[in-house]
C-alpha cells in the first residue's frame, strides 16, 4: 500500500536536478520539489562520494554504510537511525524510480555533523557543497628540538587564541572562531610524547588538548606567519629523542609535481592470473605506461616509474624510489582477483586499517610479495576469499600503519573514484581502505588502484583492451590535475 501511495503522489512532482559542488567541480544529482521542500537523490550523492547502500524491499528499509557510520532509513518515515541513535529529519524519506530521496533542507545539516568535511545546502543556488577547505584550523605537528618540544597548530589565517596548562600535564589551546579539521588533527596523536589528544568543537571556539608525558614547567607561545600557525615551545631537554628515533626528513614539498607510478608485481612475481592466462603484472605495466605517457605530455609534472619493463622490484625498492624522489603522489596499479568468478568491478584503496573482509583479502594478496622478500615464505589462504588476515605477523604490521598523509590519500582516492565513475564502463566498487605495505612505506599521499577483476572472464578481456587501459589512465591523470589544483592553492 505504501508503494502505491508514493507512486500516485509522484505524478504531480516536477523532475529537476541540483548541483553537488565537490573538489573543484560541479556534479548533477536528480531532485524534485514537494511542498517547497527539495528532495535530492541520496543514491546519486552516494554514487559520487562513496559508501554502500543496501535495500530491503519488504518495508522499504534502506541501509547506508560509510566509514564508521551506519544509517538506516524507512521510506515514508521522517525518522532515521545513525548507529544506535534515532533522529527526526521532519520530512519523510521517499522512493522514486528505484532511488532513495531525502529532504535537503533538513537532512544535510545532520549529515554535516557526522562527516569529516563541511557539508551545506543552499536552496537559492540549488547546491549541496562538500568543502574540505572549510576548516581554518587545518593541522598540527609535534616535533623534538634540541632544548625541548615544539607544537605547531596550523591555521588559514591569524586567529585569537588562549593557552593554559591544567593538572595532569594537559596543554589546552582554545582558538576563537576556530573550525577544527578534527580527523586531520587526531591523526597527529604521537605516543612518544603524549598520552592523549582531544579536540572539542563549539559554535564559537575550537579547542585542542594534549596530555603530555612529561610535566610542563617552562613554555612559551607565539603566532607565526607563512604559513599562519600557533607555536608552543616547551623547554625540557628530556623531551628530545635520539637521532635514530626521529622520522626521516623526506616527503612532498609544497608543489604537486613529482608523480611516482608503480606497476604492481613484475618479473618473478606474476600477480593474479586470469582464466585465459592474462597476467596481472602485464596489465599493470600497460596501464602504467599509458598513464606515464599522458602525464609526460603535461610539462607541469615529472614522472618516475618504479619499473618500466618486466622485472622484479621489491616493495622496499618501490618505496625507496618514491621517497628518494620526494614524490608528491604515489599511484600503485594492480588488477584484482577472487575465487568467486562472478565478482567484478574496480576499487580505489588508500592506506588505513581494513574495515571489511573483502579489503583484507585484497591487501593480503598484494602483500604476499612482502613475505617472499622479507620472510622467505608466502602465506596460504585461510578462507574462500583467499585472505590470510588472521596471521599474527600481519596483525602486528597492520597496527603500525603510517597515518601522516591519510587525509590527503583519502581525498585523492575520492577524486580518482569520481573520475572512474565518469569514464569506466565496468561496475564501481568504490573507495576502500586496507593495510598495503607498499603504501605504508611511502612518505606522500598514495593510493592503490585495482583496475578490475582479472579472475572474471569478461573483465579479463576488458582489462586487455587498449581502449579501457587508456580510459583508466586518463581518469587517474584527471584526478592528479584536480588534486594539484586543490592542494597547491592552500
């Protein structure tokens, strides 16, 4: 009965579209007006920004999962659940042409609360804006100096602030009108110097609190320019580390101009092999060469390939090549495989602990070269996905994941994802995260592209086609240009 009522109601609705402003581009999303409320296609938003939607036909229950958030909507109801909490968006979720529609005027403000980026709705311009540059307190660093410890909080411009030290060695920085990029700042937690790092966002103030491991007696602070930042100097020679304990001074500079392309496997490492005998190492190299050719035509970039022919290159060698070149972006190219021959689609991965078995399985297969190089063994699969993620050595290594460029890597992965959705004809599996050793050793924003399932007979043929390889290379190239335009302007 609910479906019939909705279907009748839609006859009077005027179809339209709204804009989605994201990463320097404008996308279109289906929408309609209902009693002066703009309903937008949430399904369309998810197609662009990532995540997974699952429909339960009975009861018209829709589940959306992204990162640590799980939303549940019921068609015809204004209530939705996020994890274990219930919310009321005033107007009901609606169903049309197989898509879920939500009220922009009321739901976007909820979504803004639960995501890493600023999300806003403008009825006047008919635009949903996703703005990662909304924050004016963008990052933090903590580093040892000869006479103590230096804490720097990076801003987009000068802001008034107060600093006070409280019991328990808490250093509290309260920034007036500060809008904190919480995920980025939380990534700077460093157990060598601190027990805890907390952020607290209020309407007119953003606060960062660090509980340091040593008592804070002597400290000074000042505002610095170029770039704008708050500097806190703590005088305590016992905070200093031995030179061997510090991170290497390598990584990208302020320009995005050195791109390292990493064709997966090679030489003695064939990678996955398709039903027709197609080898992953050959597909990866062909795509990498197409990408290098495109980038080299653009005089803005320098391109370095970890291999340009069929030869064995260890994971450590790949990392050394990238780090010695001070690369600004690292793109590792692969083809996926599954024991389930019907599985299809491309994936874009960035480095973070895997959140699902599928991502773990991909990481374990791609990491198998690590075991050959370092341990002299190759782990055997322990389930039907071909994964070995219960191995204790993998568990330990997974906990050591480097997070310094995680936010930028995620952003770059999302840009590649959007270009793939525009240009590639095979199914989208979206952006995911997992613990890839080759990415974990790179001191720069980095992603791993699974260009399709070589284990699927249809997709194996697609991967062999020069046209598909060129389309995929063009998509990555366009994302690189978008990343450069965004991050060089900051």
